C-alpha cells in the first residue's frame, strides 16, 4: 500500500495529489513546495516539529487556506493555483469542501446544537437531506463512536474526548471521500486521548482514506501506511511507517524522533 | 413658607400628556426599528471586507458616535434642508437624526456580535461544505443574535431617553409637552417631576428586563 512513487492512476485510485504546493503569509512561507499522493484507503500520517507547516498544508487540501502556488487534485477535481480561474469560489468551493471531512484540534462543535444536531448539520444544511434520513445517519454514527447514549447532550455537557468523537461523527456524516485530522488529540487530557485514537483506528480499519497530522507516534506506528516528515515547510523524508519511524535516514527526522523514542520503541500489542 | 405641591394642575392636561407620551413612544419605536434595519444592513456589509464598502460605513458610524446627539438633531433640523435644498418637516428631520444615530450604534452591536463568534465555528462550517449564506444563517447568526440582544436592548433604552432631545426642535414629545404645561401653569416643580416619573415608570421595568436578558446569555 505504500508504493508512493507510482504516478500513473488508471483506476482513479488517487484521492489526493498535491504537487509543489506553497502557502505564504506576506513574506513568510509556511509551506514551501510540498508534494504528496494519497490513495484510496490509505492512512498517511504527517509529523514534524511545531510550526513546520504540516497543519497549514492540511488546511490547503480542503482550501481553508488558499495555496499561493502549486497544483492540487482531490478526487477528479484538479486546481492549478497559478491561474486564479481554476480556484473554486462560492457554491463551487463549498461543494469541493463537502467531499472532504475535517476534524480540528479544538473540536469546534456548534454549541447551540445537541450532539445529534451537530452530526446532522452537514447532511441537512449542505446536502438538504430530509431530517429523518439525516437523523438515522447521525444516530448510527454516534453509536459507532460510542456516544449512542449522548445524542441529546449539548457540547458543553460533554468531555473533551466525547466532543472530539462527536466532531469525527459530524465529519463522517457527509460521507467524505477523505478525512483530514489536524492534531485532534493535542487539546485533550491524556486520559481522554485513547478513546479518540480508538475511533480513528476503527475508521482506518474500515478503509477510510485519512491524512493525519499528529504527535502521537504510537498511533503513527500502528495505523499509518505512509509517514511524511515535514520541517520548515518542506517534506524531508517519507515512506512506510516502520521504515521512517524506526530507521530514519534524514538527520532532521532523527533529531525530531529522538524525543519520542520511548513511545515508538514499545512493542505492538 | 413651605411650597404647596399641586399635581392637580398637571393632571388637568391629561390629554396633552397622553399625546406627548404617544410621540415619545412612537419616536422611540420608530427610530429603534429604523436603526435596527440600518445596523443589520451596515453590519452585514462590513463583513464583505472590501474597502470601498467598509470605509464609508466606518466613517458613518464614527461621525454619529463622535458628535453629540443634540448637535445632530439641530443640524438635521436646520442644516439638512439647506444642504439638500428640500423642505423637510420638523418631525422627519429630527427623526432622521435619531434613526441614523441608533443605526450607527446598532451597526457596532451587530458587527461586535458577529466577530465575537469563535473562528473555529466558521472553519468547521466551511469544512462541512456550507456556503457563506448557509453558515451565516445556521451557525453564526443563531449564536451571535443571542449576544446582540442585551446591548441592543440597552441601546434602545438610551434611545428612549434621547428622544427627550426632540424638545429643542419643538417636536411635541413628553419633554416638550412639559414645557408647554409649565408655560401655562407656572408649576415647573410638579410638571418636571411628573415628566421624570413618567420616564422612570417606562424605563425601570425595561432595565430590569435587560438585566435578566444579560444574565441569561451569560449562562
């Protein structure tokens, strides 16, 4: 599953293909020419020191950030950021994003809606799905993330871990082609991290295509098909999880991973 | 010699008082509603972030916030008809000033309510695929309106008090009625005490209501 060098794609198996993607804020360039290919069902984990541009790159994929240069293909839709005409706007942009699920560090649930309404919000508001149909989907997903008994709770009545699981269900309710996870466990108390990672592992097992930005090296080791190491806005090394995490070649990867060795070294359960 | 209070003289003008009260309430309601419409429109336009849209609104708001309302009313009454070279009836000229004043504050309240909503709410809604209209209607406004209501009610209370300034351009509101009755009866003590009492009777319950609203939003 990790033959990342193959660029021919007759079966339409490439879900995301970024090439030479750049993002700058004024004179600061946060992403400096990142290329990445993600295939259907693949779990790609992005690691690297804080501020290396991995979150910005992730936000470029669903155009929460507008890249300054490069090309991006999600599904069959390709965008060349050199020409402003190919950048989607308005409803077109909304449709582009609707196919991509995203989960954030701070959960960002809608506080005026119950857990159930949060999960229904995408299908009802974006897809104009009938309430009953959306509710059935939402109940099933909340059950799947272990919150079947919490459907009527408001976000403020839930723990951080529970809120993040609702946020995952909310993103999944749109039946996205790919899921983006942006440091989704970083804001959680340590004892709540496990329940969120378990849900993500389950999604990976179900064949969900995922790009995960995380500092959880044990998760990367156990779940990732492909690990990408970023530093200073660039990809410094990428490859199969075992290879990158256990035998890194690039000195910057080695120095970054040295902080995590106790976690990575643990044997798989 | 002790002053002999005689509120009978005040009561004798009941009809006039009722008319004055009607004018005060009418102006309050009218200018608050007009100001609300202006506030929502300008507040929405401010979200476009195009300089040629936001800059005029910004100056409109600041001009009305940074000049005394009394000056505005007098200016609208005496100067505006000359500037526009049209005859404006007194009630309209004065009302226009009050409405634009309320509009300026409402714009700020509306804008403040919208930008008080966490950035994460916008990005979460966008990530789900909502258009700007959808995320405004379903995610941002339901939360923002709750926060806008208390300051808007407070501003409306101030606005009701401000209508007393209409007195200077001879609009027959409560305050002006007071001056008419004083001229007739030479009883300023009773008359202006009554005027104050009427304002208080209307505004005190409203401030209690506003305080309750605020407490509810803080929950």
